[in-house]
């Protein structure tokens, strides 16, 4: 499918604001759209409260607020809510929260008694703050879309990864899903890459530890691509890598959309037998982290998000974007 004819955006009607979670990504998105970030300030008070002030007229405008809710998750969530509230009170015509990484998405159900469903709580408060729609990417579970009663566009970084891995000419790949939950998404990815699929049976022991128990599929002597939505502590990826090596796998490549990289992740990834760790820029990776993972490659999803924003602005289909992507 060919991209729809490009239509330039009008910076007077489309206003893009950035929270502080990933300003580089917001600026890159604006560059793709040929607009500047709208004028605003965020100020911190000594007691850690903050205030957001818009420095230009946005009455009746189509407003997009870009803020992944990554670390520090709670601060970034609050900043997003305050920004939405502010632009609503400044009479924006429509407010779209662009949340490239949706923190708390993993709390999408009660895994045991007397626990919250924080992904649902977040969807409630984002809507209550005044968002009219949400754009997000590679949610931990697609069902989280249903937590919102406003339109939500769920983008996938897959086209960006597919283009990258096909360009690398790695030969015939076996795509490994590091847990059963990702198998459907990874099956689709494998088909597009012309790869075989294998699945790991994983058990989580604690927040930072998992056990890779078994592999469904043939990995002996294969070139492997492990694909996951998130690398958080890297327990999942490293347990998968060890088991794959035990079972005779050849070179191992890793792809993951959200580089959360917390706790022992950097140390684990820098010592694991992985050729390449490929992530996107939905979450900023500090130079301190990236310098320690010598084989880290960061792909940009700015073009994909910019195209989604342009289509929403012009009321064009966003779902067709997923089919060909624009990295
Ligand atoms: C879990 O189901 C997710 O898809 C990821 O595999 C998980 O959140 C990654 O976390 P960690 O890197 O801490 O194992």
C-alpha cells in the first residue's frame, strides 16, 4: 500500500507541546512535520509541585501533547495531566495525548487478590484531565486500548524494526518470543520477516528475576532474533539468551520497542552473548547507559509518530499507517 499523498500541516492550527520526559523525540517529531514546538514553560516549585504555562494563543487549535510516561514515571504522569488540564482551560479545540511509552501498562489485571489495575486508573485520569484522544505505541497488552472510552490509536514500531533487520541481511532468522504473551505479535512479525517462530515458556520469580523454562520450536544452530515490547531489568532477555545458548543457538540479536533499562539492565545487557540490542527512542536512553552497552542501536520512531499526528490532524486513516510504516 502506498502512503497517502503528503499534505503539509499548518503550524497555526496544529500545536505540539512537549513534556520533559523525552524532548529530543518531540523535537524530532516536529522536524518531520515541519513545525516548531509550541511556546510553553514548565516550572518547578521548591516543594516539587510544578506549573505549566502556555505562551501563545491556542484557542480553538488542534493540540498534541507528547509525553512518554517513563522514569520518573509518576512525575511524568503528573506533568502530562497538568499539561492536558492547562490546554483544556486555554480552550484548545481537541487535545491528543501522545504517549509513546505507556508506563503502568503491565498493571493491566489483578494477578493476585487485593492489587490495583493501575493501567485502568491511568486511562481514567488522562480522560478526566481532558484528553479527547490518545496515541500510543506497542502497549504491553493490546487490551489496554479498551480501558479508554475515548479514541486511541495504537501504533506498532514493527515497520521500523522490519526495515532495519531486513537491511542487515542476517540470513534466515528464527524469531523468538520471550514469553507466551508476546507470541501473537511476534508471529505476525516473523511472517513479515520471513522467519521461523519459537516461543519461550517463562516464569517470573520477582520484579527483576525470571526463569526461562523451555523453548517451543527449533533453535539449534539458528540465527536468533528475540523480540519483546519492553526491556526493563533485562531479566527476560538474558534468561532467554542463556537458555537459547544452552540449546545450541547461533548468533543472537535482540529487538525491543521500549528501552526502559532500569536496575541491573545495563550490566546484564553489556555482558550477555548478544550481537546487537536494537531499541527505539520512545524512552530516552542516557549517554551514560548507551556508552556501556557497546552493541546498542537506537532506531527512531519519530517519523511514524509524526505521520500519525499528521493523519489525525487531517482526519485521515491511522490504521493503514501500520501496514507500511514510515520510520
Ligand atoms: C513481560 O511480559 C514483558 O513483555 C517484558 O518481557 C518484561 O516486562 C521485561 O521486563 P524485564 O526486562 O525486567 O524482564
